[in-house]
């Protein structure tokens, strides 16, 4: 049951999936359903490399926080959006195009502060963005209560069939890459929602407490016995606590965040967040990538998205587990390797 706070999110998962497939067929959304998937285990940690050739043209954020410039004055009379008949190609201050990526379903509004659109460069079927309606909001800002509540609400609606154990139902997760060092590719503040891999093919390590993880992370198990509002609020409070702990850990490590021009680096806490209906995960970050291998939130689940096998080798040559640790902060590495030997 969806809490009244999210009553407006009458998202039809099946209609959204049909529309996603249409956009892919039209060539607007870039997703290769027959992409190559390579699964390997390194030091006891499972990885799933998805080779997505369309990602070769995906933009990247430089260390100075700059991205390709976007015109905020262009207006499209795109008639495909029933609830927003005239959508600006770029919202003022934004570097993410809306034109062609709007969800046509008139019930797909997700509140007064965000838009739900299709991700242009998809790594899953389906893959969405939750974009702030204020185009001046930035990716280096931690999530606020409205951001977190919107993400939680969308997940609560899209996971209804999965939680009801309906055959063929998809499980969805949310992600946020905060800051240049987190692996984000756009500066306009946005979250991602995507389908989780089939558990029989690739399980998510936070679903199990048995994994020994070498990089620092903060995890909260969400109590499914609580009512919907209490679950959301408790998860939000843990996120707030975790970002404070991540900031302290980064400071103790002597790390200074990369900051866009004019932004105080001390106000930034580079981190990844991954949210499901069962748990919340926050990972402090120190670098977006190293020697041609970049990691976003999905990478810390072992889900690595690359444009070709050469990019994959950038990962495997450096040791995927060791790379994730260097791009974040280490836990007890000695303990990790001793357990693998035992």
C-alpha cells in the first residue's frame, strides 16, 4: 500500500515499460537489449560487466565540474507530453535535455519538485531519471527530504508487484551519485531508478550479510514490519547520519573533494547512495575513476557499465576489488584478504 504522502504517484509499471520499449525502438533512448554481459568473481566479490556500446557517446564531467554547455532558451513544442505540452529542451541552469525523454503517461508526475523522465543512456530495462524541476540544483548537493521522499515514493509504487511476489515482476532500486568524485556524468541534480538484475543471474551483495567488503560503506536494513511512513522516515534519518559519518571519515583521511568553480569544497560530501525497499547503502568516495576505469553507485554493487572490452580491461587489469577500494575508502583490507585465503 502506498502511503498518502505518495498518493499522486499513480505510476503504471507496465505502461511505463511499454513506453520505454517504444522510445528505444524510435532511437531516442539508447539501450541495447542484446548487450554482452560478462560475470566474474574477484577475491570473492561478484562482478557483472555490461558492455553497452551506446555509452561511448555518454558525456563526462571534468574535474573542474564542467560539462558541455546547454542552451536554456530552447523551447520544444513536443506534443508527446500530455501533462507538459511545451517542455523546455533544457531547464534554465540544466545540462540534461528533456525533449523526447518525457514520460507520456499523464499519471507519471512525481510531485512538485521533480520530473520523471527516461534516461538517455540506459544500462537496464527500464532505466529512469528523477530530475529536479529547478535546473540550478546541483549534483554535488546531498539529497534533501523532498529528493529522498520522491525516490522512496517511486520505489514504493514500482515495487508493488515484486513485493506481492507476482510472477515476472521486476524489482527496482534507486541510486544517486553525489559530487564530481562519485562518478556522476551530469551536473543538474538527478537520481536514477532502474530494474535490478535477476537474482538467479546476479545477486546484490547487500541482500546478504555474509560478504566481507573491503571498501568503507554504511548500511541500514529497513524494517519491513514498520508502516510505510515510518520506514521512509527511518531510512531518511539513517541517510542523514551516514552522510555525516562519511564526511568525518573523508576528513580524517585528509581528503579534499573536487568542487565546481565557486563552490566551497568543505560543503561537499562525495558519496554514492543505493536504495531498495529492503536496505539503504551509502559509500564515501575519493575519486570518480583511475587509469580509465570509472565507477558510479552501480559499480559498488559490482555492476560495471562500459562501452567496450577495452574499458573492461581497464578494470580487470587494475583488480576490480582493489580499484573500488582506491576510489573510496578502505575497510580492514588485511582482514578481507585473510578471509579469502581461509
